[in-house]
């Protein structure tokens, strides 16, 4: 006991502490599996290729991003990706949902698959090819260069490395490459829904590794649930002077939005667990300044980590709308407003159990490549398999980026190689697991 009366722990000398950590890693079968992958001659050749062919990967990313691919309009980019994958030795096709699906030509027809996916679509699209460019700092700029240009470039880098070096032997034949549609906005994860629920491949996919954006400082193991609604308020309309007092859809809709957002402080103090968010992302209506509008429309995005809170948010939204209609109709001297609330999207939640092998894989791989990523909760393509109880993890593809979903989006390829190594080793562990089952 020291003079202050504190009984401290004896600190292990540093050499002994390092030896203890080495012994701990040696006893860990997953860490041992990663070390074996690192020593694999074909995997080593792939890692060297990631560095030597950096220019090829960069150029390919720019080519992809210059092909517009707004949600619901991904076909042209999908066709380009399909042809490019076929050109480097993959058997590629476009499925009924519009996803690009690629496998080894000699893959066993009945074998288990590990899906490596990256979404094709973007929130904004370049209006011309030169909207996607390289700035004076060497960064890529323009819509979609990071989300998800980074993921698609990594998908191609892995495709080329597997085609050229065949890492992990026969286990590698189980790799399934997917460039999917419908991840952003109102796409409602349509491509991944089809792949997991309706595709003939669905029963054979053992696990999913989703590439979304560049960041390697986190991985998504919990799917953030999301509900989206479109609200349409209608009324008789009229002249702004002679029909003044007629129930006004824009007034009613504005009142509903204000009522819902004003409950934020009460909701935050209500003791709900987990984060939540809401966003009225689209509001429109009317035709001209001197006409009472006959309709008004809003689209709202609701998200919450707690499913019960997400349901409460949707109930509050309906209540705010009902109260706003009542108030507007009571104040009106003529006509009435009515409303329709339609669910425009529903992204289910889910999470990997702590016992999942994918969590032990990502931790061991990150320790090997020197990353210190933390788990997070987000809405990605992984929502669908996670909601179905299928193992899935969403990770960044490497490099850095910012300004996602804006015209000022940017991407830096500096550090891309560490992301590609991480993906390679994760696939090695996942493929070995699929073969062993």
C-alpha cells in the first residue's frame, strides 16, 4: 500500500507484456489464420499488385464515376461494369433486379458463396464527364467519387487480383462479386433485397462483405432501421385574393412539419435508448404566388437505433399531420384539406451477434494491418442480410473522402492499399469458413 492508502497493481515490464501479447495472439486460431493468409505466396503477390497497379485502379475509378448512375437509372453503368469484369476473366451477367453478378468461370455450380458487394447508384450524377476530375492536390472530385466510387474501384481491384493470382486456392472459387442497384435514397435496398430473397443464388450465399465508401476507421455490424414517408395534402385551391380563407395545403403541411419537429426536445428527454434522427428532405407544392395551392408534398426520413422509438416516431408523424389538418380546416372559411401518408421505404434493422465469426475476423485482420476501427450502427446494403439473420459486415474500401451526397464530394486514394489488404484478408477467412462448412 502506498502512502495515500492506494493498493496499486504491479505493472508488467514492457518486454514481458509484449511477450504475453505474442503468446495470446499465438493461441488465437483466427489470428493464426490471418498470419497464414499473410504468408500465402499468391496473397503476397496480390498485395504487391495493389501498390504497383495503383494508377490502373485510380483510372478505373474515374471511368466508373463518369458514367451517371442515379438510383433507378444504373443500367448504363451496370452494363459497363459487366463488360469490364468479363474482360478480366470473370463470368459476368446482369440479373433481373439490375445487379451485376460475377463468378469464376470454373466455380463449382453448387458451392457455397461469399458475396463481395458494392452499390452502383449515386445520389447525384455528373452532368458531363469533366464534372469528375482530379484537383491540384491529386484528389478526385465530383458526385459519387467516394460513395460509392471507392467501393466499386475496390471491387475491381479484388476482381483483378483474384483473376490474376488465384489467392487462397480452391477456396477462392467461392467468391461472388456483386455490383448492386438501389442502395441510395428511394432505392430502398432493392438490389440487395432481390439478391437475398429472390435470386437463385440466395440459398448458396454464406456471408456478405459490403464495400461502402472509403473509411477504414469503423465497420458496420449493426443495421440502422429506417422508415420513409411521402405526405401529400390536397385542397380545392383558388385565387389568393378572391378565395382567401380557403383551406391551404401548404399551410397545413407546414404546420405538421413544425409540430413534429417541435417535439424533438421532449422526445430526446423521454429516456429512449439509442440515437434517432428525422429529416424532411423534400417539400414542394403550388404553381404560382397568387394561387392558393391545390396540393403540397413532403418526404421525410426517420431513423432510430431502437425499433420501438422508430415506431413511436412514425406514430407521432401521423398525429402531427392529423392535428395540422384539423387546425387548418377549423380556420378555413371555405373548402377542406385532406392528406395521404404513404410509406415510401422501410430499411429493416439487425445486428451481428457478438459471437459472430465475422467480428473475430475483422478484429484479427485490423490488428494485422494496423487499423483501430470501431463498430458502428448505420444504414447500408448490409441491412437486408442482417435482418434475415445472415452474416454481413459493411466496411470502407480504403483511402479518404468527404462531402458525400453533395456536388462537392471528394476522394483521396492515399492509403487505399491498406483497405484493399484488409478486404483481401477478410475474404480469405470468410472463404475458408464457407469451404469448411
